[in-house]
């Protein structure tokens, strides 16, 4: 089990990765 802090960190990393993909796809289009 992850602690709340670790889980929050993972969620933030996933969100950042998603926004980076949107950012890159925005540049490509």
C-alpha cells in the first residue's frame, strides 16, 4: 500500500505526463 503522500506524488506525475502529451500533441498539430 502506498502512503497518501506517495499516492499524491504518483497522481501528480501522471497528471504532468498527461499535460506534457497534450502540450506535445498541440505542437505537432
